[in-house]
């Protein structure tokens, strides 16, 4: 490949290097090796608060420079994109600063810890957009090929009118009462518990897949284990869990569909079971992330004698993102959703169009999260979600 | 086999001969052929309103006599048991009359169409019980071996403290808008729609399996297709559907568990998918009636390296009811739950103890059904369910 | 139903009352209660060697008379059908005597313990057929609705040209080396081991489903546990297992397909896993008896974007035998295959046509079984199976 | 991370850049980013026959230099490892030259196109090994975590004595008769068809998982579609397929186990279904690559009341390779097996021990492949496989 055909470079700065930082780094390293991207990521700077750990992470994950001040990453001329992988309480400040500095922003979900922050971020994104600056919230599951295919089937009308949405996000990593009080169990840092962490994913997905908006909810939250050991406490001291262990809610969509949602981290044996099922007048879909390369599809127009849920192995070259990967039947994994996200983000930046999901999409999710908590605090009474701006 | 070892006879009269009548008849014909029952059913009389159809059904299903007046069946000296398989609006009158006449009563579910009727029936059952007359409500799914095993595992403590109940009863038989306005879509006859017909099953099961009582609910109901062709109308005349197509509710149990319930007849592709999942501190269980001979069990105390949901094929001789049937791996079907029900009922009558589920259990289900409708009519606000008597 | 419309009676005599006897009895009691049969079975006589046990079984299973001499059952004027449920070494003598006495014969599988016996039985059936006497070998799995549907899909051309047959019958009931030396482990009584007992089923099914004949095989057999405790031996005495624990063979069909077959009773954890998969030029089918109400079907002509194995729940009224049973999604069990068998047998007798599978079909299976043993004894060399008469 | 702790570099040269080349490149780019490797791969040179395509591929896949002569890659001082991703007919020449030049060799499977070549390669590997030069054959499926866990369970004795191996590798990519005559359908290039391409995988896996050696086979091969369009022929000219479409064989292992193997590319609907099942005296295992993150395990010592095949989601940190990746329930994909392979290979090189599978392991697979073809050509007669050197 001669240099003339080499895509232009784009400089990336990433804030945060834990679980999400590792997943995003894999994506930044890989997207242009697999897809035909218009911009080749240059992994300039990784930022974390602990200098030694950040340097080690930068070397390991493939970033050229380690920084400990996120503002210095934003200030760098060789950085064009800020990728925010920090806890939710820092998203607004970093994202708004980056956008105001003219940097494209990819921000982890949930967009923020409150509707107010999300509104401010969305307004900043709108202002930046006028100057050609792009922003995107990282609901990566939209880029799982089976779910991208699901969206396509719905958009193509294969489900007809959707009546039912049934979404569950089940994990079990805090089942042990001795699991410590990490930041995700602290309302100050995380905003909420299972609701915002994993419930946000199924809210976004349900709206994405159906192409419709949640207009009201009735919620219920519960914290089963109210005290846990403090992180690193040698004396076994305990602190109070300030977020939900589980959140359930019912929803109505502007399309007329009704939905049942559940997010919990105490579903023993379910490791990362994000299940979503849609029932329409013409077809039904079912998905479980524990079998992430499969989509179940029932076509109600099939002859009843041979109708049945089809286990579509979403590894065909005609399936979303798959033509760039391996032959049929050769599975992709969790991390590929991030590679696809980066690919789509780069394509949008280069193409001068806005990527999805937008900060406005993230704000809508935030509004649903807030309404669930409002309803749960008010005897589950129905709580409307206002029209977006 | 000499007559001395032959079990004593017990005379059965059945009211109704449609779907449930056929299923119960198969049970009355079969129980003593497979199980060692203390009383051998004598299928005396079948009762239906249409004389010709009832006579045909009696001949077909194995009943000696056809009757068109249910009171005449109750009056027969050779009838000891009244089996009620009619629509819900007739349950109370028949059951109370039978109990007052000293006949044991097996009554289809839901027990009644209202809490008031169910209370009257339960009071009648209590009075009759003093005279050694037994009554039972026919929540047959308790007798599916996989669910009986599930109850045993919970009772044995294998799940520890149960936190989550996740129950869905999904069917699709009224998906077609041209499906007619049958009695099950008429509030007068059926009491409610999916809620009472199939939701009642998962309410009873959830309480049975967990061994705890639902204390409050938040509900939502929906009728997607509000008008349907009248039955037998040549002119294509339509009438109004007066029951729910779908009902969703959240519940709290007196044990501290929380639950999510859904009943619908518009889940295209789901034929009879009664799914229930329980997550406890020590174990989890999952069941789907579409694979009725299987129970999924996760033992959280297993070594994580080899832990996983076990697909228990519930066909071992040590499993409930199975020692009377076929070798391991040879499946039972839907109808067997009725045969087991009859076996347990006959055993209770002969043994002089009360069978389960009792009319009081049926009344508790009725209270939950009523509370769901109350909540749904009041913006889903949390609705408490009073203590049983 | 008036007596004039009542079907004519047909007298049944059954030889043997163990596992198969119980299953057949359930069928004889049930077929006319569910299906519209032209002949109503009269369960006249049950025959067994032990008088007391036979009398008890007759009373329990619903037979009017207990006999200890099978010839006396054949001799009865009120017996029209002989149902043979005894071990394989007695089939030929009983069946031939019954046919010569003008009785219709339903004979358990495998038809006999040797090709010679099977030839004699088939010749007797041919002679009897000229006089309107019917015979049938009880490969009941042909009547599992999912497999009857599979046959229909193949016959309708939905699979195109079939290339692959993949059949396994896996059980584990003799996994324990202390399991005793029952008659099924004795070559004198059983003819062979897993090969004849369960291998016979998949041979018949493979030929039935594909509509083609096996023309040659290469076989391998193995007995892993060569000595077992004698039945009822208090002193722990052991005897030699004289049959195979497992039999594997490859086959070619006259259609050009190739097949892989395996039968074993030592596949720990597999209780009754009779699996068969067909791959054709236009479609594929897969079945596992452990999920007996399901058929997997892949239509290669589907759009690749939504193609996938369909899990057909074979409980629709349009599926074979189902219109007589329960609503969609309400499963049937193992025993229903026998009820369907009896229904088809009675229909054939009344209709004056030959039921399937015929004794000739049973003989063809016997020839395959013999060829597998011949090949296994000769270094697995390819062994042809001659043309049928 | 300071440069002092940075692992030493190791130069890699890769021959071939098609499907396998892309997969290996992803592994070379990723291993040191995820695992703690003792040597950091420097992706020096990519070699292909077509200069332009090779240059494009090198740029895309991350190689510094493009070469068109493989000997020039071997000759480079900055190349320490030769990774062979070419068709089988070139393996021996390249591998032997590389080993003789003192380069470590990773060679795609099957090791060669004939036993003779494989012997020569193994001898070269043995000679090189004396000089500390390592060689490895790329049976990547050994590094799928679920299969590595399976091996561990067997090695830990959890299966007891293994009796049955049941292995199938089912694909369908040449189902269409118009699919062209690519090199994999040409005996000169590919050695054999499904047998060597995918059958080799299940042979290696069966021996790896059981820890025992195949001592004899009885085989059958078939070519269903004997003529196909020539690649790039505008006139629709057809050529003869010179390899098998499908290969079936039975095997005996030196442990006493028996096995059934099938490899085909005409199993419509099966995209990459590599299934393997083991039945032992204490446990059973089942795996299907179409659900590559799962392992089914049946522990026969479990209480029968709760025994069942466990669906182990092989994503726990205690599972092989998983501690380096994502949280439980977050799946890996096909390509990860190559990353694990590279990690193990680099670790072996740095640690001075021989990696597995060795060229000798590859030779043993080659012997089995040859014996299958010998048997298939001789009426399936049993064909022994000699002791390894």
C-alpha cells in the first residue's frame, strides 16, 4: 500500500484506562486493520490520575503518551478525539470542555449521572455540531451484529407493529455479600446502581430496536444487600450501599408498544445475560448476549407447519459488519462491538455527518432512568417522560 | 387381581366437556391405570348444556351417562366428586351447591371471576371440610414433574433466600385480528383476559414455588385489538373485546423477594411459553413449559470453573410422579399434569387430608388478580393485598 | 352418541406386560378416546408366564382376562389382534402362529433375533395378507409427530437430494458396572445389545425418513463391561455379557446418501437421546428425542440474512396426529407414539390396507443389523445388503 | 511502563496473507496488548506472491515490509519466527528451510499434504530443537478456552475412563454446485478435502482432549459434486473435483475408547459446527464451535435428582486464558484462539521449552488422515496406524 492511499491520521486521547479503557483501546488498535476506514487512529495519549499506573497502561495498551490531567489531553494539538471512559460523575465536565475545544467526543454510557448534566452535555454537543464537531455516546451493544441485524429487520417492517418489548439485563457479580463497596455501588460516583449501569443499555436498545421513544414508566427498585465491606478496609469495616441492586419497570412507547424491563446484579448464574425480545404483528425477535452471535427470529407469515423461531447465526458476510471479518460460523466476541463503534465513529467524522447514538439519545435514556427512580420513590405511580426538546 | 385387593370405587361427575373436559377425562381414565390409587374413579356422568353434543362427548370420553342439568349430577347418589370444567362465571354456584351436597369438588382455575365469589366458595369449602368433604382448585402446573421438583429444591433450601421471580406466560392464539370474539374475550364469562386465564397460573406457581405470598402489586394492562368478529356472525359483525390482551405487573412477596410478571396472548411465535425463573442466594431455577420435561438449575455453591445451569431432564424415577411412568429420557406431556392432579386428589380424599391447592389458595390468586386490575386502573400505583383470613 | 354410530369392536390380546406392555396398554385404552377410530379396541386378554403377576397386571392395565399360555389367547374367538410385547426370541413363533390363525399382528421391534426368523415371519405375513390379515412391526418412533412431520417434509421435496444421515441413539442405563445381567444383555434372549435394541430404531427411522434403503455397511461393536452381576444372585456371582454395549456403523443408501450411525447404552448423561440429522441439497432436519416435540429445519432457499435452523414446535393442529390433541404448545409425551400406532393400525385393518412399517420393513432392518455384526467381525470390511425379495 | 520493563522484541515474518494470514496478524498485533508476554512481536515482513496485493495487505494488517520471496524473509536477520499460512503443498519446503536457518516456526495445519512430508518436517524440527529452535503446528482450536477447559477436566480425571468420542466438523460453504473449483478442492494443493482441512482439527482435538492416540481406523469418503466451474473461467468451463466432499471414519484409541468422526462441507445450515462429545465412566463433555464460549459437562457423580448437562459459560477468570480478557459473560470470538496460540508460542520460546502441538503431533494427525484414505480405498477395512517413532 503506497502512502498516497493511506488514510489520513486522526489523533485520539483517551481518559480512563480500566475495563472500558482496555476495551476501547482494543478497538482503536483494530478498526483500521479490519475495516476500510477513512481516518487512521493515532493513539496519542492516555490519561489517568495515577501516573505510574497510567504509564504502565499506556505502554501495555498501545498509547504513545501518558497524562495525568485530562485538560492537558484536550489541549494537545495532535489530539482530535476525546474518548471518555471514566465514571459517570466526570463525564459532563470533560465532555463539555472537549467539545468547546473543538474535539470530537466519544463518551461512555450512561451519558451522565443526572438529567441536568445530560442536558448541558447535549446543548454543548449541539453547539459544537454547528462547527462540525461530532459527539457520540457509547452504547456499544447497538454494534453487536445480531442487534444491528435486529434493528434492520424491524426497520424493514419484518415485525409489523410491535406490541411487546421484554428486556432483562441480568448479572450476578455482587451476589456475594462480601463483595466490596466499589465505586459502582456509590451513588455519588455512579449515579445509580444496576439501573444506570446496565438498565441504561436495555433502555437504549429498546428505543433503538423499535425506533420509538419511551413516554412513561412505572418503576420499582430494591437494594437487597444494604451494607458491604469498604474497599481495602483491613478491619472489615462496612459502608452503606447507596444504589439499587435491582430495578424493574414497565414502559409505554410512543408507537403503542408496552415493555417490561429488569436490571439486576443479583441473578445468580446469569453472568451477562442481556436479553431482549420483541413481539410484533408480523414477526418476533429474541436475543441473549450470552449467545451474542445468534438472533432468534419468528416470521408469523411462514406456513404454520414449518414456522418456528430461527436461530440465525449472525456471521454471514451479508450481516452487519461481518464482511470485514471471518467466514460464516466463526464467532465474534464482546470487544468487536467497540471496534464497530470506532469504525462508525471515524466514518461519521470523515463523512461530515452525525454518528448515532447522539448525546440527545443519551439524554433521552437519562430521562427514562430519572423517571424510573421518581416512580419507584412514589409507590410506582406512572411517571411521564416529557417530549425531547 | 382379586376383587379384595381392588381399590374401592368413587363416582365422578364432570361439568363441562370442552378442552378442559377432555383433559380431565384423560386423567380420570388413566390415574388408576398408572398409579396405585386408593380409590378407583367411576366415570359416572358428564354434564353439558347441549344434549346431543354432551351425549357424543360422554361416549367418546368414556362417561356412562350424559346430563344437561348440573344439579342432577350433584343429586346422584353414585356421584361422589364434582369436577368443574366450565367457564369461570359458573364456578361459584356449582361448587357451593356441590360442597353443600357433600360432594368433593375439583374446580378449574381461576377459582372464580371475582374476589367475592372466591370468598363465598372458600367459606363453603371450609364448612364442608368440617364434614370431611375435600376441595381443590385445578392449578395443574403444580403437578408438572419439573415444577414439582422445583418446589422441592426450594423447600430443601437449595436456592437460599429468593430475591427474584421472573414469570411470563406467552401465547399467540389471538394474534390474528380476525380471530373471533370467543367467551374467553368476554369479561362477563371470563372475568378477565390473559390476566385471569394464564396470569393466574404464574401467580399460583410463583407463590407455590417460593412458598411465600404476594403482598402488593403494580399493574398495567392493555388491549391491542379492541374489536373482533362475533362468533358465527355471517355478516362479519364485530363486537368489543372487554378483557385485556396482555397484563404486566410487579410484585413483592412476604419473603422479601420481588417479581416481574407478564401474561399475553399476542406474543407471536410463543405457543404456550410459561416461563418462570427464580434467583436465590444459593441457587437459581428456570423453566419453560415449551420444554416441559426440563428444569434448569444453577447451584451457586458449585466450583465456578464447572458451574453452569444444569439441564435436568426430569424423567428419573426419583423425580416427582416419575416412578409410575417410563424409563429415564421418555418424556411426559401436558395431559400428565392432570393425571397427577387426579392421583393426588384421590389420595387426599382416601387419606382424609386436604389436597392442595386449596380454595383458599385460589382465593389468594383471585386477590392478586383483582389488585392488578385495581392498580392498572389507577396509574399503576402500588396496591396492597390484604392478609388472608 | 347413539349406539348406531358407535364403532364396531375389535378384540385385542396382548402377550407380555412389562415396559412395552404398559405402553401398549395405555395406547389401547386411549386411541378411540382421542381419535375417530373405525374399530373400538376391546382389551380382552393379557398373557404372561407368571399367573399372579399377569392377573395383577391385567387388572391394573385394564385387560379383562389374564392368560398364561399365549396359544390360548390366539385361540380365543373374541380376540382379533395379537400384540406381541415379549423379548425377541419369542416373536417368530408367536407371530407366525397368530397369522396362521387369521389374527392381525402388531409385533414389537426388532422383528426377530435373526434374519432367518424375520424371513419366516415376513413370509407368514405375506401369506396372511392374501386373506386380509394385517401385520405391523412396532417401530413406534415413526409416529412421533415431529418425525412424521420430518418424513412429510422429505417426501414433499423440501430437503432436495439427501446427502448425509447422522443418527445416534444414546442411553446410559448400564453405565454402572454393578447393573445386573438382565435379559437385554443376553444374546440368547435379545439377539444383540444396543445394536438391536436401539440401533434398530435409528435404522428404521433413517430408511423411513429418507425413503431409501441401506445397501451396505461397515461396522464396529464393543463391549466395555464384559462381566456383570447375575440377576438376583445374593452371592455377587457374575456372568458374561454376550451382547454389544455399543455399535457404530457407516452406511450407504440406494439414493446415494451416506450415513453415520451409533447406538450405545454407555453415553453417561444421555438418557434417551435418539438424534437424527439429515442434510439435503435444499434443506436440513435435526431431531433429538430428548426434545421430542421439536423439529429443527433449515431451508437453504431462505434469504441467507434470515436463514437459520427453525425450532418448529410440533404441536400445531396441522401437524401429524395433533388435531386430535391439545392446543399449540401443549406437549405430547413418549406414550403418544403408541397411541398413534394403534390408531393407524386400527385404521388400516378397518380400511383393508396394509399398515406400515410392514414385516418386510422389519426384515430389512434385520438384514442391516446382521450386516453390521458381520462387518464388525471381519475388520469392519464393507458388507453389502442384498436386494429385498 | 519504563523501557527497562518492556519485553524484548522478537521479529516475525509471515508467509501468506489470506484468511489465515489475517487471523494470525490479528493475533500478532494483540497478544502482547492483553497478555503479559516475555517477548514483544515485531511484525517485520509479510510475504506473498503478488507484490501489489502483498504490499496492500502488509499495510492493512500491520506488517512493516512486503516480500514476494519467502526465502528472503527467512534470510532476514531481524526475523526470528516464520509463521506459515500458505496452502499445504508448500509447508514442508518453507518449514524445513526456516528451521535449518534457525528460525522458530509456527505452521498452519494440516502439517503437510503427506506423511512423507510430515516426517521430514518432524525430523527437521527435532534437529532444530537441539539448537533451541521451537516449532509448533497451528491447531488453534486447542486454545479455545472451552476446549482448553475440557482438556483440563479430562486431565483432572473428571471423566474417568473415556469410552466414546463423537466428533463432527460440519460446514456448508460448497453446497452450491456452482461454487468454483478453488485450491481447497484440488488434491495437488490441498492434499485432501474436508478430511485434511477440517477433519484434521477434530483428529487433533480428539487426541488432545483424551490424551490418547488413535491406533486404527475404518474410513469412507465421498465426493457428491464431482465437477465445478473453474475459478475465473468466463466460459463456464468445469473441472474435476479431486478431493473428498465428506469423510467419515471410526477409530480406536490406545486408551480403549472408540470414536466416530465426520467431516463435511455439504451439511447445509451448519456453518462451522465443530462438535465433539466425550463419554466417560465419571463424566461427559460436549462442545459445539457454533457456541464457542460454552462447554457442556455432565458429572455422573451428581445426585441423579439434580444431575444434568451443565452449560458452563467459559468466561470466568479462572478459566484458561480468561483472566487477561473481559468480565464473566463477555464472550470471546474465533480470532482469540490465535491470540492465545501466539501467547503460548512466545512464552515457550522465551521459556526455552517446546510448545504444543509439536510437529510430531502434526505428523500423528497426518498418519491418521492417510490411514483414513487407505481404508476408504480398501472397502473400509480396518487400517492400523503404526507407533510413532
